[in-house]
């Protein structure tokens, strides 16, 4: 028995519950696909083959006994900044790291929902850049065109889902690190409200700008994984009110006021939306208008929001560098960012944290006139492998801002955003658009994303040349 890789998370969970396939067969097929693709895509840092098969056998026993949980027996992957008991958490760094003793809270909740964690996906060093490359693991490649990056920092998770190695995966988003690779691999990527998915054992990750999120081929799949992973550790500082993401999928969003925001937020370095990307985003805006929504160009009053992002981001890097077991092996750009974070830790950092409330009031006021913001996720299609790898720190910053100037303000605000596929440009490279909302607006954003998906059927497109590799069923 084999199971089509195009079956998503919802369909796979249903097939397991119905007895159409066993968890062992599913996990065997996932592991076979991972092994077959690792030399070309290189999506995984750690593959838990033996442990995953044992967990699949345990899931089959539970299914046979009549137990039903949302993801019982479904293979999924998590980014290698999340703790999985018995595995190291290298977070893109070089060196041999010790195995951790306990699951992080998000992983614990996935296991409680029945998911089988088949492996940990590659990410750039401390998740800093919109590419997934480095001396620790090589280059993770884009299934749509292996000469290009899948983006970052959740590039391994995005590549794994886009290639059908797993039906869904967790990533993390500190400046667009779920939404950017989702955009560049033709996926749905949810950056949820801060605190929606716990980052414990860190109460806050990167001074609160980084959250855990989901990547999948469909809105329903991304929402199901969000529901399974959502929830808090008792000591989490951010505890938003619960939402039912899956229930929002298929719900009529109503007639919405949509702000088409094409102007990049202010940065100290120039950024320009490439015309071919602009055209795809405008086409989405036109589709929303045809669906009955009111769409007009308008930009949120960001002001100089970047001044509040830099102290938080660099202070977070400084924290990670202080904990690193092999600091001499870190990228020079990491060490430079950590030095800046050390200088900004203090009055600048405290001022940046206090400014968030002011930004909430000012940008929150924008949502009295509009319900949703539609913006590009990136200004450009995915760069070629190696394009940013050897740049200096300042040159990397310029390249990042030129390619990805749109995503990071919502990390400062802590509010939700959803990347949706916007089509293809150039040599068949995917690009995406963000649906952005105010605090706790995931249900609205997901209902609108699902409405678009029903029209555009983006999940029916697959990367060229991605052969299906299946093992015999158990």
C-alpha cells in the first residue's frame, strides 16, 4: 500500500483514522522520500528514522485500540531551533551539540496530538537570514528550482513540505522566516499571534519578535497544524485568547475592506518592489475585488518602526551567542550582530520594547478603516544558492532588505500574518503575498486565505521533477 504524497495533513489524518493506511507505512514512505532527496534538496539536519518508526508502531497500536487524536500517526517535521527529546538543537550552527532531555512545548503538544516527528529541518545560523545555507550542513535547495534557495530561515521545513517529504512542518518567524520561505516555495505559511504557539523553554525568543508557525500546501493543513501545536507552558509570558483556526477554514469571511500595501516600510537602506512580483500581488488584489471585497491602495502608518526592530533582533542574537558552545565556529556576521546587540542591550532595548505599545495604537488605528492588509511577502523572487553566503555583514543587510523588506514589522507588533501563493515569475520561481491583520485575527485571515485557495487551487501545482519515492507498505 502506498499513499499519494499530494495528500495533505487533513486527508492523511483522516486516512489513518479510517484505516486506509497505517502509520508505519506512512512514516516509511516519508523516510524513503527524505533519504532519496537528501542529496539534492538537503532539507533535514536530523532524520529520526528508528525513533519515528517506533513512534509509528505505537500510533498504529493506539489506532487499533480506537484512540483518536487530531494527528495520530501523521509524519511531520520541525525546524532545528525546537527541542526534540533525545536530539541536539544546533540551530544552524557548526559543532557537535548535546542531546536535549525534554521536548519543547510546541513539540510536546504535537506529540500529544499524535504526530510522529520524522526529523529536524535545516535552518541558517540562529535563523538570521532569508537563505538556508552554511558550513554546518551545506545548502538547502528549492524544490521548484534547485539552483535557488527556498528562503530562510525555515527553509528546510519549506523545502520538505513543498517536495512532499512531509505533509506539513513547523518553522519559526522572527522577520518573516515562515512567510518568506513559504512565499518562495509556493506554500501557505502562518505566522500566528505572539504566544499562540509556545516557544518554551524560552518564554520569549529574540526579545519577543520570533514566534513558531506552520507551513503546509493548503490553508486547512496549516490551520490544523496550528491548532495541534497551539497552547502555552505555564510560565509563558504571552498567552493570547484561544482561537479555532480549523473552524475558520471554509467560513465566509464576509465582505472585507482590504488595504493593498505595496510600499516597503521605512528602512535605512533602499528597497524596491520588482515589477514582476508587483504584478502577481496586484493580480491577487484584483481576485479579491472580484470576490466582492473592497480593495484600495493604502499603507499602514509604520513610521520608523525599524528603529524598534534592530535592538530586539541583535540583542536576541547576543543571547544566543553567549550560550553557544562553540563561539569560534560562528559566522563572522553572527559575531558582528552580537556585538551590536551588546551595545544596544540596555536603554535602546528597553525603549524599543516600550515603543511596541505606541505602535499598536497607531497601526491598530489603521484597522478601523481596513479589515486586512494585502502586501507582498518579498520584493523579489528567491535568490540563487550562494548569492548571500559569503557577503560581508553590511552587504548581507543590503541584500536582505532589497529582497525581503515587507515581513518584519508584524514581528515587532506580534500580530498574525499568512503567506499565500501569488503565482510564478521568471523561470517558474514562486512568489507570495501576505494577508496581515490586527491582534488575534488568525480566523479572519485564514477564512480569507481559504476563499482565495478555493478560487486559485494553488495546492494542485507541484515542483517539476520531484519524483515520488515510496517504500513497501508494512
